[in-house]
């Protein structure tokens, strides 16, 4: 096991039987781990801006992960084992198994401390306010390998990180709703509060340790492990810094007379702290000062992203509104003339207070700002219980306020100090829904109708006392309500019903701090769904469709060319795959397609194919050539990588293992084996085509057009009636004398469609190389520039006329011929080669004599033919005529 404290969470048990609430203390459940001494923070992993979360596909060990929309079950809930800074194990709240990279697929496995079970959670994108919104979750062993949502199979893979949306995840705390959660504000997605989720966990039992832990600058979860009195602590030294979670243990979780705050008391330090979570703490005010006032237990100035959840707040002294100015919670900006007044313009925002229990205070809970800005202070309060709290329960001002499903009651039948409960102060926009009031008739809702912007009410009930029969709250709305579902979804339970499933019953059962995880419930839990009277849905998260493709193990293979031969070279060693080893010499292979993207890898003669020896699925199984048998061990898939190389995966292992060089060896002769895919260079292969050159007497031709190369050939003895193309029934017409009997390339006519170089010609003698280009080609191809256009033309049986361009080529010289230059309204060019002979040696006897002049003269008067016509074109204009005879005679006279 890891050498660090492993604090695990508890499975949530059923909270209802036959639709009725079970009171705290009577719930039953099974602990997932014995050391669950406090409510470990569970969370969901949301996929970018979608409404899908990572879920267990089943509860079985080894099964893969899938995704679902939020369902409230333990299958979508996770918690972290902190390994070291930035490194975690991600644990299922349902099974206790952890996310494991199993050959590129995320599966659930028992904790073995494996390198494939350690993950880094790294922020990669911020919201419009600059708060971390999306995270990549990458392997600690390979920072390039990231959890990846595969929508086609609705599974989670582990793939090379590219920054795609499918590799970005939100961390949504379980139970958190409203403005402190992921939500939409002004049409833009806002990050949810996570507190100290990504930090280490410390347990504190003294005031000094608590103050020190909260003042640390790194993310941290601070567990209250004993009752702590902060009454004697300097109030200027009780700072909560950024990224903190304060959570009470199940045994002892009381903090007395705190004056905790999120900014520097003197305003001399950095901006007010943000991203704070406070859960399951029992906050008690028990001391009055000389003026008869208690303290403000929690003070937040300019705080943003704050979640107060399942806390209890109480005061042990009586209420005296004239002397007592303390409160349970105060959220505001500093006054301009206070010591920290430089943050007067930094308004609080994005706050949720849920499932808390407030008891016995006159001035209870207030929001606001000491300025006129009304664009901030987005707040949500729900499922809170207020008992014997006289005023400001809460008071809102200068913001957007959603107040729903809260329960207000009295102690011993009445509250002699009762006053306004939900107050809409200056600049407030309050939406109040389905709240329950007992003993506060006439004081339930109190907007300042002169300075509040709006205050609307629906669905709330009130009664004169806890035993009275409730009736609907009578209230005249002020202004027009803002639309909550523009920002987030939420659920309403009935303010009053006779079934025992209304707001009163719910808050009595589940509001406040508790001594076991089974008692901590959220309306979003699946076993609470029957209580929901109305689901208020928002489309602020995007819906995506998922498919039913084979899961995870099967990778998408590339389509391979089965018409040509290839060489396969290892990226790591730069050596070539041969018969089960790597060598310096190239070995040609051919691919034969099978089903589902798999191929057999044959030798060039198609006699033997690669095979995983004995059809083994094991690592280190040898891969070698054997005679084809049709076994599954002969089937491989080529998976293209971002750099153009391929991994070659085996069907035997359902694509989980790759062909690679044993131990990553760089040496010639090293064995090629099957091994779990690990994304190392020894498992990456470069696949390069090798087209066999066409061999002739005068030239060799390497066809570069891999689409139509099968229709190319190298032919001898050109004459009238010879086929022009390998893919058309077209023949040559009359052949110019200089080309009669020439060696020639018979191309594919369809090669005119291919862009790029078509063929490389290597001379085996000193040649005259000629290209016949369709005269309908309007622009001369660039590669023909520098060639000599002759006066000669050719035609074919389809009445196409070709212009003839020629150049000389020396022995061993290579010439590259490019594209046709035009596709429509023309045909492909053709190529001819004749050997350069002795100028004037028309009879081919190796000498230039009078006999050659006689033969040429007879040819010109059509009384004979030329043995070596290429030597007759002494003028080099591509035409044999009287000028060539004159030049020949002059040459003989010089001799």
C-alpha cells in the first residue's frame, strides 16, 4: 500500500423506507473502509461542457468505464487517494477499486500501487473569470497518455493527449448545486468550486494547528479531529487561504468562537481568498464581549466560489438585538474606511449554502457589498434549516439570489424576537421558491420595495406555529424574476404535504452536521429522487450522442494498400522488419485484408505470413513467418499515429498488444515480439511502399504513380499498331523514322489524373529520350521545360495528335517525369528511348563512310530503309530530310 494516509469514503445508504424519512441515527449502511473518520469529498468527472459523467459500466473488477448523464448513484462518484503533489489514485465510491490503464483502456482494478494506477490531474483551461474549468487526467508514468472519452463506444480510453474536448474533464463536487457549482453566468460556463480537493489531507486537533493549516498557500483538506476553541486566538491571524476544504470529523467537529476570514485583516496581503469548501462542522458562538455581543463566526470579504454545506451553527447565549451585532455568517466587501478597505470594489460571487442548520441568533446570515455594483453576488441557498433565528435568514443585497426549499421554524412554539426572515435588500434580485415557515406569519418575506430590483415568490407555505396547518404564503411580487434555469438545473420538493416528504421533513432529517456518512444526503442522490416534486432542467451543458461500437480494446485501423509491396522499419532502431527479427536489409511484405480492419502480413511471394507463435496472447511471444494456416495469430491491425508511423496490434489480444522490438533493442538481429502497447518508439513502425522497377534494354523505369502503376509497362520495338496505353485499347498511327523500333514506356492513360511525379527513368546507355504530349494540353508541364520541341508529331487510332519533345540523357543519369499538366480534354503523355549512335552511321557498322550517304539518299527517295535511323538526324531537329544528307556529305568531306 502507499505510504500515505488513505482516508476512504463510505457508501451512502438508503434514507427512506416506503417513501418516509428515516430520522438521523437510524440509517443503515455499509462502510467501504474502516478508517472513514470524516465525510471524504466525492466528485463526478464531467466530460468538458457536456452533461455526461464518467461512470462504472458495472461493479465488476476489471470492467471498463462508461459515461452517463447525472444519475446520483455511487457509480458516478469518485474520490482521490493523494500520492504526492499532483499525483493521485482515483477511487470508485461504489467499489473501492481504482482507475487503471489496461493497455489503452481505463478499467477498474484493485489497488496494486501500479504505475498504471497513478494519475496527474492538471488544469488545462480556465473559465471566463480565470478559474480552472477543465483538467486533463494523464498517466503519471507517461504524461502524454490521457483519459479520453470515446463516444463511439461510450467508454474511456487512454490515448495520446491532443487537447481534444474528449480529453478535458470537470471536477464536479458531489451534492454541490447552484452558483458555487459549474453553472452558466451571462451565457458563459463557470467553473465549480473544489476547495482543497487536489491537495493533501491533514487532521488538526489544536487551535494552533488549525490556524497554521488554513494559512498554508497550497491546496489542502483540513479535517477537524477534535473540538477546538478559537476564542483566545488573535482574530487577525485566522485567515483561510485559497483552495481549502474545512471538514469536520464524525467524532469531534465543534469549533467555538471562531472569527475565521478569507482576507488579510489589514489588507496588506494578496487579494481575498477564493475556492473554499466548509462541510460538516459544528460552529458554536458561546462568548459575549464587554458590549454584550458575540462574534461573527465566518467572515468572507470578496470571496468567490464558496460552498457551505451540512454545517451546524448555534449560539449558547440569549438574543439581544440592541447589543448583539455578531452573526453566524457575513459575506460582503470591506467598508471603504476599514483596514482592508482597498478591496471595497471586489464583490463576493458564486456562493452556495446548502443543508446547513442555523439555530438561535438574532442577526443570522447576510450577503451584500459596500458599493453599488449589482452585477455580482450570484448566490444560492437551499435545504437549510433555520430555528429560532430572528432576522436575516438570510438578507440579500446587490446581486442575484436564489432561495429555495429552506425551512424556518421556532423553538418551544414561538420566537419572541421574530423579525423579517428572507430579506431582499438594496440591489437584490431574489427568486424564492417552495420554502416553509413556522411561527413567522407576516415576517416570511421582506423585500425593500424602494431599493430592491426584484423579489418573486412561488410555492412557499407558512403557519402560525409548528403545530399549525400551513397555507400558501401571501405575497405580492416585486419586479420580474430572472430565469434560474438559464444558469443551472435544480430540484424542488414540496414546501408542504401530508405524506411526510416535504421540506420540513427533509430538512429535519438532513440539514446540519452529522456523525456518520450515512446521514449526509443530497437531493441529487438517486435514493432521494422520489421526493422531487418538480425537476427544473437547464440546458447549460451540452448533450452528446454515444454509440455501441466495440469497447476500448478494439482500435481504429488504417486502410492498407494490398496491391503493392512494402518495407516496415522500426522507428526506434531504424532497422527493417524481417523474419521475426530486425535487420539492416530491406524485406518486402504484402498485405492481405481480412475482416474488421485486420490484415495478414505476407512475404513478397505471398507464400508465408507473420504469425504470433502458438497463437499466444502473452507478452514476449515471438513473431515470425510461417506457412499460412488461417489462424487468428496471423491477423494484425495497423493503427496510424500522429507522426505518420503505425503501431501494429494483434487481434489475439483484442488490439491490446503491439509488435515491437524486444527490450527496445537497437541491435541488428533483435527479436520482434508481441508486447502490451506502451507507446514507445520500439513499437512504432514506418511503412514505405516499394514498387519494383520496370527493366528494359536502354532504360529502367521506377513508376511513382502508386494508383495506376499496375497499368504501366516497358516495351520494345515500337511500330505502327503498338498499344499506346496499358489501360486503353488505343494504338499508334505512323511512327517517325527516328523512333521506329524504339524502346518505349506504355503508361496508364488514367495517370493523367495523378498529381505529382509519375516516373523516374534511369539511362543504361547514352540515350535520346522523347516524350509525346497531347497537343490539346494548353500549358507545357514544368518538367518539360528545357526539352527540345521537334517538328515531328505522332497520332493514335483515336485521332489524337502528340507533339514530340526530346533531350539527351547520359548513361546512369536519372530523369524524373512529372504530371501530365492537364486532366480534362486530353490523354496521358508517352515516352520513348533510342540509343545515341555515331552521327551519320545510318547503316550501324560503327563507321561514318560513303556507304552511309548512299543508304541515306536511298531512304530519302523511298528506295530503302535505315538500319540506324537515330544517327541520320544530323541537324537534331527530329526530322530526317535533305538537310541531314547535306550535313552528312560535309562531314565526309572534312574527313
